[in-house]
C-alpha cells in the first residue's frame, strides 16, 4: 500500500491524478492515505471475481483512469485471473507492483519488481506480448516517511541494541529466540518481532518463555516507525530489501528454499554480505553469530550502511513515471496509426 502511495504522489507531482482503492485498511494507514495528496476509496474485495471486477470497473469509469496499478503481495493466482478480467473489461493498461518470489504476470502491461529475489516470468499473453519489466534498484519505490536522516546510529558498546525480526511464519522462531537468549548480547538486546502468521498465540508463548525483551507486531502499517529504532534487521527472502538498502540498515537475509539463492539482486548482495539457508539445521545459531558480529564491529557496521545507501536512491518513483508517460505517448501514436489505417482501408 505504501509503495502505491509513493507512486501516486510522484504521478500527481507530474500533473496527473491518482486514487488508491483498498478494502480492509488499518486505521493508522487509512488516516495516512486520507491525508495524502491522492484520493482514497474503500473497496470491499469479496473474493467473487465478477463482483470485484464490476466494483473496480465502475471506479475506473468514474475516475476516467488510463492505468490500473495492482500491488501484488497476496494470492498470485487471484491477481493473474483478476488482472486478465480487468484488462479485458476496462481497456486500461495494467501495472503490477510485484513483491512475490514467483510473479504471474500474464496479463500485465508493466511489471514493477520490488523484490530483489524475484525471478522474471517469461510468459506472454494470448497475442504473444510480454510485459515490460522494470527491475533493479533504480526503480525502487521508497515510501514517504522513510527518511535517511533518521537512520541509524552506529551501535555503541554497552547500550541497548534493537533487532527487527521479519521471519513471520517460521516454525523455528522459538529456536532463533533461544539462540539470542544464550548470546552475549542478551542483556542489552531488544527484539521487535514482525509476525503475520496463522498462529500468533504460539508466538506469544515462545516470546515470553525466551526471557528476552520481545515486542510482537502483528501488522506492518507503521513499518517506518519500527525501522527508525532498528540497529539491524533479519528478513525472509529479500523482503523490504530495497527499503533497507536505501535507509542503510544492515540486513541479514534468511532463505527458506535452495533455489531462491540463485536470484539475489546486486542490492541484496552488497547490502547484507551474507545469506543464511533455513534448510541447514544450524541456521538459528549462525544467524545469531552474524548479528552479534555486526553489532559489535563498528567499522563493519558503518561500511554496510555506506555501501547499501550508495545503491538505492529516492528517485525510483520519478523514473517509473517517466517510463509510464513514454508508454502513454507510444500507445497513443500506435492507436492513432491504427485508426488512420482503418480509415484508409474503408
């Protein structure tokens, strides 16, 4: 959602208009969107394909939209079928913001990739057309509120250290917390655990039994607030990779499938300097050792901050808008040529 807002703000800054339509939105995020420069519409996704398409089709007609932007961080198959229907019934161009590892982009005109680990899908539509891929750190959408000036001070020996764990859904999370509890950092360690899995009660128990100072967060509508106080992050499969690189927060990536290591973007390589395979039973121990190493070595910490900041800037949304405007211009010329050819034939 915040990526969509970043793109909408950049589009408006170039003289366009934009509306964000969403269903269930946490109150803090809804207030943020309603106070932004773009319009905001509540859209109740029912799971009934025909009904959901009709809702969006009516909104597109009302707003006279040329582009529909879909933020794909949920069920990929639903997005593929939904995108095809929307494209056929509205005539709009489709931009898919991808955060998934295996995007299904069959009916999109443009795929804007925001996951450094994602594998490019080479499928084409029924006419043999492949979507344009906008990939890499130069097209990173950095949400508003992610300001570099706030992040992060180099860790100082003896002061409290904050680790942000974004390993939601991992059954071994208790092992990770136990490893941290046995480390030399445990006395001064504060852990923010971002968890959106299906068994929050079990995670609550595990956090209490670890003996650590653990705060569990069960939504990400204020992710920027968590990052403002994080000294280091641990993420799953490159999640938030571009955001963390831009901010300069050292990040360790846990990979839960061997194949996913093959597609590690340049940002992720330079930013983390390490990946941890979850298929190795010793990964919680190695993860804890790596966190401790970075937090106790100021020179290494500052080097990671500097290297990652070089790779991602705040101009990604503007570059994307330039690409979309160029596509609009090309599409209008092509449509004009087709109309002219039809008239000559007639």
